[in-house]
C-alpha cells in the first residue's frame, strides 16, 4: 500500500499468546517461508497493561531489562504517557546504544 517492502513484524500480543497458542507454529512457519522476520521483546514499559505515570513507565522499563546486553523494549506509540516519558526513558539507559531493528539483527524471541 505504501510502496515500502516490509520484512519485519511483531505479533500482536507476542509470538506465543493465549489467542494463538494452537496455531503460532503454523503462523511462524508460513511467515518465515514468505521471507518475514518476527521480533518479540524482552523488556517492557507495560504501558498497555495499566494506566501508569510516565515515571512508573520508566521504572517498569528499567526493571524489565534485568541487565541484559541486548534489549528489545515493548512500548506503544498510542499511549500518551509513553510519549511523555520518552526522553527520560532514553536517558535511563546510558549503557545501551539505541538502534532500529533491521533484517541483520538477530531477533529476540519468546
């Protein structure tokens, strides 16, 4: 539709969840055969779970990284408090280098 070729995707709710538990393997196989690469996450602001302050979202993110060397952080751009905390969020991770996900990066998967 946009003229952009997309290779990366994220399952709504993650690759394995209560909605797709019986078919996620089939979906992964089909999407992989079609050349798509899926990413899950290993850190989260938990911004879609409950109404939280921007400060709580940053705290959730910091706590969920668990000192991992590579983190894919789940955050939602439609949550207003996520937008409000973005600068503080990035400042809370000086030890990390922020990079876009690409086809060359090994995906984080559940």
